[in-house]
C-alpha cells in the first residue's frame, strides 16, 4: 500500500471553499486566474497604445545639440545625441513602442568611437558636408539628403572631415530588441575602427539624387493614401520598413490608420499632419511620431519629400497587419 503525500499547496487547494481561498492558494504556485478583471484587459477590441502622437521641431533639437556641443565632447559622449522620448506615461526613451529616434551631431575633426549592437539603425542626414560613417571597415559619406543604414551587429563609427557641424536623425529598433531581449553590445577593441576601403556607392547609402530619381519614376497611389512613394531596400534590417514619398504643394493624403508604429520626417518642404486628434505643422528636419492605429493624414503646403520608418514589416510577418482607409 502506498501513501500519497499531498503538498501543503495541494491541500490548500482541496480545502478552498470559495474563490478568494482559491486565489490565495494558487499565488505561491505562480498562477493567476485567467478570468479575473484586469486594469488593462489582455484582449481588447482594438489597439490601445499609451504612446502619444508627438512632434519634435528640428530647430529645438538642433539648439539642444548645439548646447551639448559646447558642454560635452565625443570622448565623454560616445554619441552626442538627443533621444526623442515619447511623453507616454512611464516611458523612458522610446519614440514609439518599437522604435527610438534621436538627433545627433558631430563637429569637424571629431570621431565617434566604433561599436556594434544587435539593434538595427538608419540615419537621415539633415545638414552635413564632409561627415562620414565607417561600417565594417567601409568609409562612406553621410551628406545632406542621404539615408544611410547600419544593419545590426555591423561595426560602425562616425567622423567628420568638413568645416561645419553635421546633424542627422537616427532611427533604431532598440525598444523592440529590449522587448524581445536579444540585446548585445560591444565597443570596438581599437576604439576607432580603421578604414579598409572608401565606398561612396555603398549599398548602405541612398543619396538624395538617387532617391529623387527613383521618386521621379514612382507611380502615384491610386487610392490617395500616399504621394508617389518608394521603399528603400534594407534586407539586413527587416524590422524597419523605410519609405520616402513626395507630396506636391497643396496635396492632401486620404486618411488611413494601420496596425504599425510610424515615424515621419520631412526631408524637404512644409505642411501639416493630423495624427489621431493632434495637428502638427512641420518643416524640414522635424520628426512626427504616429503610434499604432492612429488616423494619419498629411497636407503639404510646399513641395515635400517625406521620409518614414515603421514596424509594418514586422506586423506583416506576424500576420498582425491591418490597414483601414477613411471614406
Ligand atoms: Fe550605434
């Protein structure tokens, strides 16, 4: 005859005479009832992000960078950048749920040390002549109007051979990497990686001229949600979808919302965007965050070239993607 020893926990469960006793009994077993009401329900009719539509003016960010240039050098600040922290409650640094953007500056003669990390990065160059990146030993220019890529785990550092401060907008998927947790970071053992080759036509660099030529050949969007629009190839960094669209002065896009987080930055022009119930008037170099499932509409007051980055690829991969257009 065998004796079954019941654990105290099992005994407590068998003795539970009401739900409160059941809840107390399961707590030490690391369980929670699936049926209780939670402050924020696990399943919801539609996305309910805490992230807010937000607008950052390039002129403000540039002034902040210029102040930082007076106060800290690239020995102390490996990257002299200002992170665009969404004012969402409890948010520390992310611009949207999955992306972070930052404005960065480097002064003539400075070098920003080389490092590598699993998050993918891109840069939209706002004002720069003579600045460059060294990616895996390849030195390529970063000049006004360029969009450059730094796929995850590539060694990368920056430098500047020009005469005036260089400014750009960084975009990375750091919050996504932090959420999923495969975060790895490594400083380069030599500090500044040496240049093996000079590659102005790097596949990681899309020049303003290249982008404009491709936009010239792009078809208009029949449904009116976008201007003439191209996607930039970034196969090594599939978490970030990169598009550039052209809006003519006076052109308004048809309102849509989609289950992706999007950040816009006008590379040229001026206009207004409605993001949810926020209206933002923007100019060249600004940044606008459109969190998931907020209505989006743009109105160009001048001929505009609008950069955007989003996690749409990721949403599509997961079969989560939805797009809804206004009537
Ligand atoms: Fe980096």
